[in-house]
C-alpha cells in the first residue's frame, strides 16, 4: 500500500495539489484549478482582492483530481503541507467566518500607511526591528481596513495569511508561523517576538494574531468536518506551511547561509539565506524569516525581485524573432560574443524596481552600431541585461554579509537558456544547480519533515533530481566582468 504526502500551493492564479510518494520521493500526481487564471477583483485602480472561499474550492477540486488519478484514500495521506501567496490579509470573526475578501499581495492601497509609519516611527526603529519598511505588507493592509472599514475591523477576531486560512479550514484552528508574521511586518527580530511597537502605532491588539506554531511541526490535524468534505482521514497532521518564496527555496533544498534559490519567469527572484540578522539600509531587498528560522537560530531569507525578466525575453521573441521558437532564439543569441560587442540592454521596462529604490527608469538599448550589429546582438544583450540585474541585486546581498556560493533553480523559463545560465555563473562566480521540482512538491516534503517522517531536509530531498550543474567559466571571467561593469556604468549614468 503506497503512502503519500499532500502538498497544497495556494497561488493567486490557481491552487495546485500534489501527492508525493513517501518511499520513492517521486511525484505521484499533480493538478491545479482553475485551469484558466483565477479572477482578481479590482474595485479601484491599484486594488486586488480574492475570495478565500475560492481558494478552498479550488484546493478541493485539485485534491479530488489527484486522489482519483492515483486511487489514493484518505488513510494513505500521512501529512499535509501548504505553500501560499505571500503578504495577503484574511480577516475572520469569532466563528471563523471571513469578513471581507482577502487583500492580496499585489494590492497597493496600503502603501501610504506603510510609508507614514516608516516616517513617524523612524527608519532606525523599523529597520532594526522589522529589517524592512512596513511598506505595503500585511500590517499596513490591516491599518487600511481599520481606518476605512471601522465597523468591520471591530468584528475581527483573528487575521491570517492565505496559507493560514487554508490550514484553518482543514483543522478548525487559527494559527500562523514566525516566518509568516515576518512577511507581514509583524515580527520583531530584535526582541524575537511579535512587533507590538508597530501594533501599538497602528492601534491593533496583539490578540488579533492567531497562535504561533513552528514551521516544521505537527501544527494541527484535519478535523472531522474537513475530512468528510475532502475525503481525508480525520487526524491527519498539518505539519508545514510557508510563503511561496521561502517554500520555493525549501523545494530546492536551500536551507543554509550562502545558498540561493532563483526563479526567472515573467519577473525574476533571487532568494538567499543569511545566517545573521541584517538589512539593507535602502530597503532595496526584503528580509524575512526563512522557513528554518527559530528564536535560537537566525536563518533569514533575503528576497530580491526583478520585474523585467522573462517579460523582456518574451518581448524580444514577439518583436525581434517571431518566426522561431525560444530554443532557436537562444541559439541565435549564442552566436554573439560575451558582452554583445558593446550593445547594452537595461531590462527595467516592467514598472518601478525596488532594487533601484523604486525608480522607474524603463528599458533602454544602447551602443548599437548600424554597420556592425544585428538582431542576434539584441537577443544576447537582453539576456545579459537580465543576468546583470540579478547580479546587481546580489551585490546588495553580499554587502549584507551573504556569501553566494551556489544557486539552485528549477529547469524552467530563463534557466532553459544555456546562455543565461552560463552568464549568471560567469558573472556571479557561483555554481548553478538545476532541479526538477515545484512548490506543491516542496510543501509535501516540508510536511514530511514537520511530521517526523523524514529526519531532516537532507533525507527529505535526497531524491531531488539534479538535472545539470553549471560551473563558472574561469577562462572567460574577465570578459563577463567587463561586460557587467559596462552595464553598471549605463545604470549609474
């Protein structure tokens, strides 16, 4: 009889469920709903809301599909883990009924509330204790609710993040984690407790927070009602939850200082683990508690987000080489030498970039010689520009004390391009390891760790498929660095 771990990944576009075979560590089945992107409600410009009930309904549909695919029964699932879209706000009353749609991560209405707190409390206090500006995170979103919906605010019993809500529906218990509180600017790293100074400033009571449980632990168990609704076994442990970026790192077995998890889809993320409490004084990167942070062990996740990543490559594909596929486009770009013979592309054409202190400088192309350059130069310079933007942010991480030795990534999106991978290794000096995994599988294995089925993360991810290793090209390191320095000169000017 096969035994499984269940992972749920609650995104803003869909909810994905996966069953991982405990014995082999292999993915047995996976499914997501809806098959088209889930709706996001924008009542006003800059707003973004979703109904938490929709997440639950989609989780149920995804679970039903994978159980049908495998023939698995509730008894066969030994633990449940949850990954979720970060920074969202879910408000429930004393009966655990949702009071309003969730204000999700991409909603910007709370920016003025975070900026005002940063000014009035002072950058020193905020950065020393929160490691970030209160910004547009969960605490600031709650401040917006308090001021604009006071009658509703008075009915709030507990606030939660999206993953906490799904866990509550499974178990009937309202809980959260230190990592979750940190992503909402509600954890005080200096005092190692909830950020009561920010709560006092906004006029919140600390009692609005749910119970805090360890990220890897038997946090709660499936209730009788949820078991009957979902076809699970009552008492099945819920033993892991984490936001999508920390969980992506977990999925790639990134736990130790100096290890990096990276993605490069429409936008790009570099998420590195830091072993000491530190922050960027200019808030160009965000710092959260990593999944294995405890009050006894400092493990921070430093998050760099670049908006103009795969979206630039897709733009080049549509407008420069629409007649060929991405693989052929990569081959064409590779015919040009390192540095694109002087052509420089700045990739920031997808909105303001935090790494540039929220400046919106746009995308630009420079250095073109009409008698020398062709579309292949544009293609290579675009991929180099994306890599250079990653490295620009990684220098901030290094200034914070991070030693970047190894980058883990899934073999997807920009990491499918050998040119992109070679350039990133060449400029950063880090070894790149490519794996086959995803967030829901990572959440499932996280549940295995939390439930004690695996003794540690090394055992849990022993079967993680490493597909390729890209070592830095020392022979061409000077060429890569020269191209990067030329790109930085363009940024600085």
